[in-house]
C-alpha cells in the first residue's frame, strides 16, 4: 500500500481534502480500514458522517457533491444523476451526513481520480457493518471471519513428550510452530499424530518395562547365587548312598578337583560340600589319587570316610624307586593272574607299549621297561589287561620326561643320551634314603664320574647297582675283592662310569635333582638317621663319618 492519501492514479489527492494528511477528522482516522493479511471482509454500508468521502475528481471541503458511480459496487444500487456524467449512488443520504461535496474539477480530471479510487478500494476495508446479518464477498466463508461466529475451540495444551517416546513418523516434515500448518488443517493432523504416538509410546514403555524386568531378574539370580556360595551351605546328599561306581582320581589332584571328579560320577552333590567335609574332618591331607569303589548319591562326609578306607581303593600304586620286576608282580596280583604273566607280556610287547625313540639303549639293559613304569597310582579294574596297564604307565612316564626335557638337559650335563640322565636319577633315588638329600647325592654321582677324580678314579662304587644285578636288596654285598671279581655290567665296583640303564623307576624329586644337582666337591656320604646325612670330600673324612654311623647303629640296638 502506498503512502496514505496517494492513490494509484496519475493525479494526487486534492490537498484541500479534509481527510488529506493531518487535516481530516480524528473520528475519520479511527475508522481507517484494516487489513488482516488474508482478505478483506466487507460489510454493508451504513450512514456514517465520519466515513471517508470519495468523489469523482477531487474533494472540496466547502462544497457538497455526489459520490461517483462505482461499477464494482456489490450492492447493485443505481446511481443518481450526476452533472459530470459519473453517476453513482449517494452515500451521503443519511440524515446525519455532511452535504455532498462539489466537483471542482472538470469531468476529465474526475475520471482520472475515479480510476485511482477504484484501484485503492481493492486495498481498503469498508466501514463498520450495520446491525443484522453480515454480508460476505464472493469466495468468503462465514466460518473464515473471526466476527462471524464463536471463537474457534483451541485444543488443551499437552505436556511435552519426552524425546525417548517421541515418534513423529510421517509428520516429521511439518512445523507445528508455523501458523500456516494450522490453516492447512493442522488440528486434524495433530489428532492423528497423537493417536499414533500413543500407540508407539505404549510399545516403547513395554520395551523399557521388559528390559528393566530382565535386569532385575538377572541381578536377583546372580545375587542369590553369590549369597548362597559365600554365606549358604553347599548342596549335599544325605546318607551312605546306593549302588556301586568306580571313580578315578588323577595324579596331583587337589581336594577341589577330587570333589569335581566325584560330582561328575554322581557320588556327591557338590564339590564345595566335599571340600568343606574334608577340611572339617582334617582328612584333606590323607586323601590320595587313585581309583575308588564308591556309591552314588553319598553325603560328602560318607564319601570321605569310604575313600580313606583301604578296602575302597581300586587303584594300583607304584611307589618311587620300585624295580620293574616288582611292578610286574603287583599287576599280576591286582588282576588275579599267574605270577610271571605280566613280565612275559613286557618282554614280548615292549616295542608296542609306546617307548620313546631314545629308549633304544634299553636293549642293553636287564629290563627294557626299567625306568619307564612311572611311579603313581593307576586305575586298574578287575577286567583290565596287563598290556593296557603297562601302556598306561609308559604313557605317564613319557609325559613327565617331556615335561622335564630329558633330551635337552642331557646335552647340558654333557651326557651321551637322555637314557644316561634317567640312570643318574635312578641311582639318586636308590642311594639317597631321604629326599632332602637328593641334590647332594646327585652331585656325588657326577663327581665320581669325573675321569680325573683321585678318590674313586671314575668308579661309582654303589652297592645299589650290585644288588640290582643280583636281584637282591641287602646292605651286605660282600668284600671289595669279591665285588671286583663279579663280572656284570651293573657292577660299578668293577666297571667305570654309569651302568647300562636305570636300576629302578625314579620319581619326580629324583628327576629334578639329577637335572639340577647341588654344588660341592663331595665324593662320599653316609646317612646317620632320617634327619642327618654326612657328606665328605676325602676318604679320611668319610672314615670318620662311618665311625659315627656305626655308633649310632649300636645305640639303636
């Protein structure tokens, strides 16, 4: 809209117009037309002495005149006679109206002014409507006018939804703050969106509820398990059980591992109950690996009582240092076989039992399996075969010898083969009466093997080797002269160096001592009692130690 008072025609409004600029009536200014930004709402005219006066050609405050004919007048009234030929309805017919202004301008100027008035009327709003039914222009609906009916009902304000539950869906591209959205039917869309959001919010709430329910259940389960494991009693059966079951407890098993083995076999209900019962009864140190004949569904205390009973043991125990011939006798007895049956199997099936490749030196030995029947407790059922039992022992020996790397350590000790290292271990096991002396006894063996020693001149001089050759176990092996006439490769009083092979089956402590002996220049030793063994570097020192030993023996008689 242009500056007030200027039309769209080529001629300005007359300056003498009472409404031009600041010269118009204040009441006329209060009734200036309004523009609501959408479309003009027009109402029927009523007599208003303060309404804006229009003329065909200009204004004259001193003269009256007639309103020019308006061809766009929607009221359809016929214009009165106009001396200037303009025609039109008299808008000043009301009793209170001012006298119509005169047209001071010629008809040509009046026509130009009339054209400008028509253009400006498109942007002006008619005066206040009369009392009664309002009138509407074409294309205007009654419900579009804020005066036509009651105020539109605004929806109650909704609380804002949390971002977690918000799901705008298909309406995400609409701006709720934009007033144009309301005019395009935003209320209907919001109604649909609210319904959809309620459904989706319900699903979201369900997911969250299930999540928290699962979390609470998990925490409760593990919390209960933690409390029971730390503060509650371990599950346990009652009574002595029923039926029979054979359980094998592996070598070096702890109390807990024993309990787990018994639980897997169905003997006890929990390993924790077994551990608690073993500690409470102070029998945790007595229980040993082996094969046991037990019953199912026993209480932990009953199972322990039966395990410490020798009658329940169903295993075969091979003690450290035991010779192969003695092992064969134990197997025959365990399997109720004729004496010598297992020895015959060992001699004929030795190669099929799984001996290591470096065991070929055992061909020169007295027994090919000597040193490979590892000391331990083995599960031996009544229907077992001798070959299966022997193979079980050889397999165990291979595992231990691989663990201590006999091949690599033999090279470090400048020995010819792992077989020689195994022989040193068997000598240490046989000569040393007590394990705490094994490292020194092993050093004595290595010192005597030195070719430059002036004490024994490369001879071991061990009674244990002579006893092995004679298949005896005695302290009286005869005089030195007699021994030097005993022609046997195991006679270390006559032949220098190590014997052809092991003289027994050494245990783990003897193996470790042979691999890592103590440091010292000892060539002799004698055990006075279980707590004391005397070691000497010279023969003179050794003779003094022997006299001490003999006195100790006299006291014990």
